[in-house]
C-alpha cells in the first residue's frame, strides 16, 4: 500500500510538470495547473495507476494493452469530469469543440492519447521508477509517503473548500444579477410614469439597487488566495450554469493580480 501510494504521488507530480509546462508554453507565462495549489495533479496519478492496473493482464500484448488503457483512462476521465461538474458547477476541461466528443467530458483524440500513454507508461516509464522505489529503504519510503500524505490531504482540503466557496459565490453573483435586472426594469417603468407619489418607491429601488451592486462587487473581490489561483491557473475552466458570473470572476482575478503587481513594483522602486 505504501509503495502504491508513493507511485500515485510521484505520477501526480510528473503529470503536473507535463501539464504546467504545456499550458505555460501555450499561455506564454508560468501557470500552476490543477485543482490543488501544490505541484500535484491527482487526475494524472489516478490515471497512471488505472493504466497499470487495467493493462496488467495484457503485459505481453501491446494491442490489448492499448485498448485497455483507452477504455480505463477514458472512463476515469469521464467519471472525474462529471462528478466535478456536478459538485462544483464548473468544468476544468472542455472538449465540446473537439471531434467525436461526448458531453464535452471525453473525446476521440483524448482517448487515443490515453492509449498511447498507457503503452509508454507500461513499456518505458514505469519499470525504472518501480526499480528505484523497490531499491529504497523501507523506512525512507514510509517516511516520504507519510509526509506526502499529510501534505496532499491538507492541500486537497483547502482546495476543496475554496472550490465549494467559489461555487457559492457564483450562485450568489447570478442571483444578485437577476435581482438587479428586475429592479432596473421596475425603475424604468417608474421613471416613465411622471407621478410624484411614486418618488419614494423609486428612491427605495435606487437604494436597493446600489446595495446589490456593492454586494456583487464584494463577492467578486478575490482576495482569497486559493479561489484566485483556482481561476488563474485553470484558464479553460467554464461553467454552463454560471457562465456570466464565471467570466466576471475571471476578470476580477486578473484585475486583482494586475493591481497588486503594480503596487508591488511601485513599492520595489521606492525601496
């Protein structure tokens, strides 16, 4: 169990290295990819173990190893993506524009890539890593695994809470937007009616409108590190339910970083 946990953490890290490097090159600036804040991507760790398990009965048959990897890893990707979207109301990857996709969660090109990666994993990558881990003293392996387990659980817990908080913020932003639109229509009607008796109602609506606007502004203030980084490090994140609110939060996160980076540079020049 200790050995397999270590494999999981190691492949989480290697997956993070690959994904972050790929996205950083595409975005032309450093990007810390993933759900968690540390250098780990659980989907890659889970995918690696899935590939090793499903391909184990077919180690001497490359075509069957390829097919097993395609099916197993694609199923894992679909389940992970579906559960994540149901829970957090956001999608961390979206294949909607890809050829032969299903619900935007999986697609043909991704499935083909998973199969190729399974062969690469079983034939090239895993053997030297397994030999290295097997050669480690049991005490060292246990200690490293214990430390990594504590770190991963802590990071995952904080990231999970941030994702739930962001879901609630998106929901409240959409509710506030709907209320403001309703009030705006009501105010337009009252303004069109030249009746002095309606002045008080117009003023009350204006006051409520300003309060809602301030509430939306506060909700969009991403001073929380985990929520802010969750948005910035996943530029492809979308939400079909909270599309407008998601774009607003992304813009707020970019503006927050831009503003505070400017303050940091000014402070540096003064110092």
